């Protein structure tokens, strides 16, 4: 034993002397210019890889630091382009099977499914310690958004919601204007969209159709109630049905309401009121389509005072083509927002107008001359187009080592706010005993207990009932 220990000490001394004269080269040097070491690559598993999901996958890969290791989609028709583009990625139809078999080889998971599946997939990934990127809106229900926000901190994973405008230069420019006092104290905010650009305010189809052989309908339904397959639901129009989507507000609210949240530090809604467009099926006969989102809506949300406001904040949301009055400072032929979408901040000293994703911000009137304050907030490389690469790099850096533009600590309260507004929208169109008791109400929100205190009928939508076997379970 003494001889063996002596030999080991001699070996360590020689090794130390040898090491003193050796330079260890980084893997990227050994591999040449442009080489990224395997240890610096993020192994990504993507769930939902058609449409926007396909774009997400390509954006991650385009960062040069992400290896698309696994693809998952319930519809092989929708997945075909991504499968062709990433032939080395292993393909699954069921995300549960993929995570069960491959979790040891996965660093991060992206979720680009319909809204009703966001939370169950993201939570499963986070509970395995995986970083997550989730398309907007973050969740389908208020409770789910709260759970995802809590889980991100609990499991210490890097998170990002897919509202790329949060990484744009526009929101940072507007924040600098506000910080410099260029519009004075905030009075009101307006956000609007011309969506829905899919059918809403309609009857659920009565004729079932044959399920395409490429689609696993049971997996697509996931957490949603069991129903027969119908035509023209997939791949886009599910957004207009409450079982799967969150309407125009869920689709565009995370884009157009993000700037107010990040600029003024808004958090949870105090109260909300809403009105919705009506559909008449005959003379004086209003149609009743509770499964479908309304064709248009107007909601007013009240947020508590923040350290950047002098009082509570009123945020007006409009969709279905409804827009606020044009500011007097806007020229008669100037575009109001980008035509279909926009954001308007009204202050005591001035106004700011911006397009979708908070792009193209301008102080009103545009004919006046302004001096920009000194840049205060660092820009994201690539702006809005750098949103995906930022998440990839953040995952590689590790939890807490790099600031994300839309981490769940910001994206969660934002999503909760618009889903809370959806409670008022659904409540306005909810019929009880052949009456509409939710119309013309101002719903009061108990944030700590996640419930409306003055109209209990809408609390059923705070956390929906899940299909058996697809329950979303999480303990705060």
C-alpha cells in the first residue's frame, strides 16, 4: 500500500509539472472559426413544430447555438417541413413519451401548441428541470398562468414567452421617453387589434368529419373535453373556440399589452369590465354561441398604482376592428398604429403611438421636433428578431445569469391580466335562466385567491375542468 501511494504521489507531481507548460485550448479554437463546441450547444426538444412552431424551431437553430434534437407533433402533415429541415432530430407524436424516454438528453423544451396545451407541456418540462420557451399566450386559464410563473422560480429554469416585441428596440425607446418625463404622468393606455381573422361568434359544427390519418385526434384534444373531430378547426381556427383558444385578446394581447407592462411595471388587474359584439340570427333574435369567442370585444382593465404612475392605471383593449378615437395630434392621413393594430399612451404632457409588437414608436405630433434622451436600456442583439437567440443563450448561461425579455415573472402577470379580461368577456355573453346577468358589470378581482368576488358564475373559467387523464396538477 505504501509503495502504491508513493507511486501515485510521484505521478501527481510529474503531471503538475507537465501541466504548467501546457496551454489548454478552447474547443472552438481546435475546431476552427465558427465552430461551436458540443458543450456550448443547447439540445432543444420542440413540441408543436408546424406553422409558428416551425418558425420557432428554425429561429432557435438559426442562433448557431441550438441543436434541434427532438421534434414532436400530433399531426405529421404539419410537422413535415420541420422533419425535412432537421432530419437528424428524432420525431415523436406524444410529448409525454418523448420526455419519458429522452429527458436525459434534453436541455430545453419549446412549446408551440394550441393554447389549451401550453401549461401541461411546459409544466412537465419544468418539473424535469428543463428550460422552456412557450408561445403566447403563456396559458389558457388564469390558474395555469399563475402556476407556470411560480414553477419557473421553483425549478430555477430559464423561461421566455413568444412575444418577440419584448426584445424589440421600440419598447426600450418608449421606456426611455417615459423615464425622461416626455409625456408627463400617465393618464390612459389603449391597445387594439383588427383580429380575429378567423371565424368567431358562430355555432359549433353539427356534422362530424373523418379524422385525417396523419392526425392523432386524442393527443390533439389533450386537456380539452372529448369531442368529435370537425372540419376547419385545425390548423388555425381553434383560436376562436373557448375550449382550445383565448380569442383575439389571447392571440394579440401579449404582443400589444407587453409594452405597457414593461414600461410602467403593471402587475395584476384590480377590476375589469367588458362589452362584446352581438350576432343576430333573425329579426330581434340574438344568437347564443357560448362555445365560441365573440366577434368583437371592448374591455377596460384597472391596474393598481406602480412606482411609475401617480395612481391606478386604466388600460383599454379593443378587438374585432374597434379602435379608439384618433388623437387630435395625428395628421388626417397619418396611419393610426399600423392600420389594424396599435398602442397609444396618453400622458399629461404628450402621447406616444406605436404599431404591433411596439414597433415604430413615435411621439405625437410627429411634426414636432424632439430630442431623444441618452440611451438607458441595452438593446437586444437583432431586436425583435433576436428574441429566440436570446433565450438560447440564456439557457446556456444558466438560470439567473442573463436577463430575458419576457421571462415568466413578467409574462405570467401579463397573461393573467388578459385572461382575467377574458373572464369579463365570457361573462358578458353568459346566459343564465335565459338572462345575461354578467353584462354591464365591473368584475372585482381577488388576486390572492384568484377569484371574482361579485359574479361567481365566471369563476368556473379561472381553472377549467380537465379531461380525465389530462389533469394539470401543481401545488403552489
